[in-house]
C-alpha cells in the first residue's frame, strides 16, 4: 500500500531527499525537454484549440448522464454475452474481482496496465486471497517486483536507471545482468512474461473507453500486452471507472485524436483494441470466454455533481500535466502524487483516497499554468488545486 505523508515536516524531508537524486533530476530534465518537442510536432497543423473544446464539451455533457450511459452500456454488453458489475467503493470492486476468480477456479492472474486497478490496490487484495498476480506491461512488472507504485501514469518506471533494473533482474532470475545490455534484459522479461500469459486463468485490464451505444470497451496501448491479457486467458475482467463512459464511438475517436499525441507524441498508439461481448474460447468449459466488466464509482458520482471540481473527470489519463510540471521535474512522481501523479493527481487523490493524502501535496503547486495549457480536455487544474 502506498503511504503519502500527511504532515508537511515529513513531506519536506522526502522532498529534500528527492532533490539529492542526481539520476532522477537528469532523467526528468531530459524527458521534459524531449516531450515539449514531440508534443509540438504531434499537433503540428491541427486546430488544437477546437479539439480541446470539443473533448471538453463531450466529456462535460456525459457527466450528468453517467447512470443513463451505464444502463445503456450494460444492456448492450450483456446482450453480447458480458456480465456487468457495479462497485461503489474500491474495496467492493476488489471483492467482486476476487469472487469471480474463486468461482472460476483461478490460480494465476495476469494484468495489463490499469490506473484504476492501481487506485483500488487490486494486486495486494488478490495476493492476500492466495492468487498469483503478474503485471505484463514492462514498466509495471518492474515496479511490481520492487513493490512500488508507478511514478508516472504512462511511464511507471521512469524513475529507475538501467543499473537498478539490472540489479533487480539479477536478484529475481539469479542470472547476472549487464546494465548496458538492454536487449538481454528485455529478452529475460519477455521470456518470463510469455510463460505467465500461457499459464494464466484470468486476465485483468482497464479500459480507456466504455461506449454506451454498443457495449464496447476500447483500450489504447503500445506494448501489445493488453491484447494478450484480454485474449489468452479463459476469463477477462475489465475494471473501468464510471468516468470512462462515453455515448458513442465518435466521442471515443475524438478523444483518440488527442490522447496518444498528448501522452507520447504519437499520432496513434501502436495498438487500439475494441472488445464487444464474450467471444469463442477453446480453453473455457463453455467454449466461450467469460467477460466481466466492473464499473467503479469510488467517489466519481459525487465528483461529477461538484460544481467546481467535476471537470477533473474529463481527464483522459495522458499524464501530460506531470510532463510539463516544474515540481514533478524536480522531485518525481513518488513525491508529487499518491496513486495518480501530477496536477490531476492532486485533485483525484482528495476524492478517491482522502484529503489526508493530498493535504501536503497541494502545497507544491506554483500556479505556473503549464498543466492547464497542455491538458487535452481543457481542465483548469491550477484553479482546482487553488480551491482544493
């Protein structure tokens, strides 16, 4: 479980320690500089202002209709063979997923990167239930082995050097690793994770979109592991925040114009996957995959009704507000977030994990407006932080 200082004195000590980390400073400096260049190039020739306004309008119009969109999604998804669950809290979501695993005779769970699963601390819950859980995103697998949370929503292990990763892999595999032989380390990870894919009984994913008028899930990834997680095991569970509900494919595709560009400087991510209903599965007793979709509230309905803070639910999880933040650049995500990192994390932490975990963090904001300028959904993050 992640622990964030609630008092300023302890937090300042952690900040001083982070400022002494020369590798972290150099890495985040280089990343910030490269990001600004790739971001500008990715949106070159586009009417970015109009796109931001369109995304903001579409997300805002969906928020008062979350229950209506959920009902529509559930009707269509269940007609296609899925089972839709609702969880009021993080604990309830974890219990639902653990129950699905027990009833399905699951022993080994594989996961693709999901900030919603990080939000609920799903791994820890499933491990306490006696399940073997393996993250399959390379960065997530590395921090799982270190028993850490992500330091960035898109790049979870950006705070680690190749020397630290080599030392970790040496300890885990018992095979000496050369920190300069990146290719060998990747091969070791691939070999280990391929075995996990083939042995898993259940795959757990998140979703970037839940499309109400078709009951379809959309996943945006670069490594391809999400396709294996959602395809190979006989049971697939998607843990999805209510804020991911959108009315139609057009809205999802509008967001998709900005999401990869803002996150990684790509015009489109390597993989965009659409999943509708339960599909044939040779390893399942029924001959069809079990597809369970767990929608998580955990404060989202209350946030959607808040006249000041509801715009935070426009967030598409691109991580750009951290990329341009001068405080993040100095101290990294583990010292500028709880589970969710960066400016948006300062807000979501208060609503999803309690004000006590955000109290010290919000004092860092310089009100420089960089996060507001880069947000693809037009969230006025400095204003929200000021009012937090």
